[in-house]
């Protein structure tokens, strides 16, 4: 559930999830530096290889709604940091590293995400949206030796994430990054107002 500021502004939390060096920080940097959606300072702690050690964070605004946007550290040893950052998330952007040799890392990361948040990402029925919307960024589509989108689709379908959209992205140039981000945030807002509408009907 989103929080609310003193002035009434709704604040949602969005989390970029996925394996190490898949492009999470690069995608967030594009939103921050190029799209003009984010304000303030981008908080980031990285090691010399460019890997995020704890999390990256920016505050973004889409229309009149504010989003606190985080990335998680992708390396396996940072499991508990990821679990902490994920807590309270209203929308997930899963950054899938398209390189074939990173296939197993993607699968491992997705399984971990489902372990932490699975019930909230899977719709209760065909006609209802999940509690927490998710989009997948199939990143690095400009490189050679990348996996076919159909294979990623098959993994998602097997995990009961049939409804999850896949955007083919190139984070370093911003291809489809804003589009995917705006979709995820819009779904989070729609979910919130749908829940409020349901409560209003129940209370009548």
C-alpha cells in the first residue's frame, strides 16, 4: 500500500529486481538523468566493478503521483538486503539479462523473487490483476548471443506470470525503459484506486 505525505501526495514504492550487472542501475540512471522523471539526488553505493552494494534510490514523479524507486543488489550473497529493500513494494520491474550465458542467473533471481513475493505477483484469477504488478525488461537486446523472447515468455508462463508484459530494452540508450516504467507505475496506481473503490462498495 502506498504511503501519504502531509500534503496528501500519494507515495508508491517501485523496485528494480534482477541478477547482478543485468542493467538495473543503468535503467534507473536513464530515468533519472535523461527522462526528467526523477528529482533530488540519486543515492548509489557501488563497488569498483560497478555492482550495487546495497541499493540505488531516486524519487520520481509521474503526473501528480510520487514514486520512491529502488534497485536491489543483484549478487547472490546480498539476499537479505534484497528482501529488506523489496518490503512494501507496490510495483516490480524485473530486469532480465538477455545474454545467453546469464540464463541461470536470471532463473535463480526470478525464483528468489517469487519466494519473497510470489503470492502478490500472481493474479488470484484470470479477471483480476495481481496485488503487485510486474513488468520484465528483457535488457541488452543490442548485443549478440542473446536469448529469444519466446524462451523468457515460456519461463514466465510456467511461473503463472502469463499476464506479465515483456519489454525489449537497451538500458544504456533508454530504449523502452521509460515506457516499461510508466506502465508498471500506472498499474500500481490503478490497483490502489481499485482497492479503494472495492472498500467503498463494501462499506455502503
